[in-house]
């Protein structure tokens, strides 16, 4: 980008705004719109203006350089994709309502790609026939599409977004582990170069499938992921991936089950208050429907059920809460007084590992206005399956060392998966092995949210005056501001050309009829790392250099300013 023309704000297709957009909830949304980086086209669909596109392109450049450095080869596959490969892997249905589906004029089914495992698999199937063709890593940077139910937070949660997705193809699990390690290290270099504060967290694979999975999360208040960080060891994980081990206890000394009248206590809060016991002594039983069949989920009364964990456990089946209609059709299920004892084969019962064999509870008696106490797991009821389904809380023990965990919000900026052979099996991706027999290829999948990284950077680095970019991603190296008079504008333009000739990317505010105060505020809002001001001492050839991040200012001659800026 060296020697690119000086960008004049008098000609720039971008208008800064003094006020936050009415629909903006998070900092990056407010600032990227106000600073003229993006504009909303429709819900979850954004247009990138010149300054925003420069930042986005810089993030792409960093990603490309580090992907190329591990030997990955860039391709570009279509975004409009046929139904058949996704049907072969089951994801045509698994993706559910998030998948954009459409038909061509002949009635053929297509989708807008949310991710490209199937298509990359078919590409390699077409191109690779022998073990000599592997291993290979392919990647692309391309728009993806997901029909978000609630597109919000600007470019953080859009229905169209830019993503780098790469895929490794190896002959065995050892090769996959090596490709995974290459990506993991490359991601660390990428996020460090971009200037992002991030954590590597254990994660669930979800609809992607596969075994090992890790997320790269950028801590931020606007984040939609919650992750747990151990202050004592190196453990970090998305809360959906944290599991509690099953620890049976000796319940032989617990008295026999006893039913007790508990009128008007359909909630845990009312029950605990009525009996004078802590909520943790009660057993909460949430009823859900899994593909239409009722399932009871048991957790301690002081914990909430994490529906994401429940849905992940039963995926690809659909999970929804039971309704009044469901209760009306099942008189054996008494709303507010459901207990696991006596459910028998009529209802599948899953429970959190904290409801371990031998533990005793107060829970519903399956009768109106009645509960039962001394209800012992394994004695009075059986659990069909133990599944960690509670919402992780601040202070829960670290699975690695037992120290209380600290919870934080974060933005997912990257995700890496050891897919294994899920897609190779479904699409029959084999190559001829070294000994003349077919070998089933094993795969990895690795994503980076390129447009999300822009928002994450804005969230983490902005201050009360506006955006604050690092030089690596900023739309320019220096923002030259002419305070307003003809002499100041002349000096600003002359210096800008000299800086450009020295290889710097320059944005110059040469707008006429705009007050110095507005120009200075816009410079802070736009967030270029160095701001050079042609102000009151322009007649003496003296300018003011301001560091956007620290706010430090220094008066320098033109030659000194050019030398200082080109020395960076």
C-alpha cells in the first residue's frame, strides 16, 4: 500500500456523525457508523465505506500472510451452493432456520454458504487421487450467510459477514494433529499482529462435528459468548464446554421418601421459602420436547439449565420447552410439582452430574400442592443419562485445579476443529495409499471472523473520543489536519505529499468551511494512530504531532515531523 495517493477528506465518501445511531447498542456499532466506516443496508447487512474497507483489507492482509506462511493455498469457492452435498452430511436439515435456502428457476434447491466443509471436501476429492497429493491446506476469505433470528450489534452479529475458512486434509490422525498445531500457532500470530487481547478456550464442536475444538475469544463487554478463566492455572473454556464430573455419595443413611403438603409453591423460590431450606437442597425438573418427545432435565434448585448445552446434547434433534397444551395432554405431569420418582418409562430423565447417585433432594411429588423429601438418586429414581447442563457460575471449581473460576464476556474471533472423518465419510473422500489400498482422508476446519475482528478491535481499543487503531490495521498511517486557513491547508497538503513519497499512507483533512474543533474531533473519532496538525504556527513551518492512543503532543518542524513519522 506504499505510495498510495493521499486521501483527501474533502473528496472522501464518508460522513461523520455527532450522535450515535438510534438502533446502536454496543460501542463498535456506534463508533464505526459515526466515524464513517460502515452503513446499514438492511437488518444484519452492512456496506463498507472507503475507510472501513481499508481496515477490513488490512485484517485480510495479516490473515493471508500468516496462512501463506504455514503453506496454505488460497482458493475462492462459490457462495451459492447446491443442496446435495449438505444433504449428504445431514447439515441441510441440521442448520435449521439459520440456513438461507433458495430455488433457481427450474426448482433446484440451493443455499447461501454458512461454511464450506462439504465443498472443500468435494474439491479435494476431484483434485487429489494419491497419498502423494497430501497433506494439503486450502483456505479462502469470503462472505458467509446465516439467517440470524436477531441480527444486532452492528457487524458483530450480521446475516452476511466476511470469514477466513481453511481446511486441512491429511492421511492420518498424526497428520491432522500437526495441521491443527500449525493453525493454532498461526492464529496466535494473527491476533497478536492485529493487537487483539484474546484467550484460547476449550469449546464444543456443535453442528461442525469432530473431536477437539478450541475457540479464540476476545474479552469485551459486547461479547455474546461467556468464558471461564482460572486465575490459578492455564485453564480457559467456553462455559458450554465445561463439564462437572460425576461423584456418587453414600445415601444409605437417608430416611425413606416422605410426601409433604406444600400448597402454592410451584417455583423453587416459593418452595424454599415455605420449607425454610436453601434452594440448593431442592431438585428442579425442567420439561422439554426433543423432536416432540417429552424429556425431563434435573438440576439442583439453585442452578439454571443451560439450554445451549441441552440443545448441543440432543443435536441434531430440535429442542423446545413444553407448553400449556403439552401439560393438558399429560395429566400425569403436574405443572410446578414434577418429580423424577415415578416417571418410569413414560418420560426420559436426564440429570446434571450434581444429581449423583446417593444425593438426596426435595422435589415435586407429581401431585398438586405436594412435594417429597428424602428423594435419593439411584434409590427412589433412576437417571437415564448424566449430562452437564447447568449454567456455569462465577466461582464454580476449575475442572483442572479446583480454584474458583472467573467468568467474562467475549467475542468469538476464531474457532478451530479437528473434524476427523465426518465429511470424508459422508462424501467418500479416499486417496490411494502408499500400499495400493484406499485411505480415508482426515480433515480439520479452521475459521476466523475477519469482519468480526474489526468490531472486536473497536470494542477493545476505543476510548471516550472514538476509535483507536493500531498501525497494522488503521486506514492510514497519519492523519494530517489543516486547521482551516489557506496557509495551513497549503502546508498540510504539501506535507501530506512528502509523507506519501516517503511510503506512508496519508489521510488529510482539507475540508473548507469546517471548524478546527470539528476537524480535531473527527480525527479522534476516526482513530488513525498519528495525527499531524497544521495549526497556529504553520507560518513558521512548525506542526503539532499527536499520538492518538496516549494523547501526547509535541511541536516539530516539518522536517522533524516527517523524520519522526517515517522512522516508525
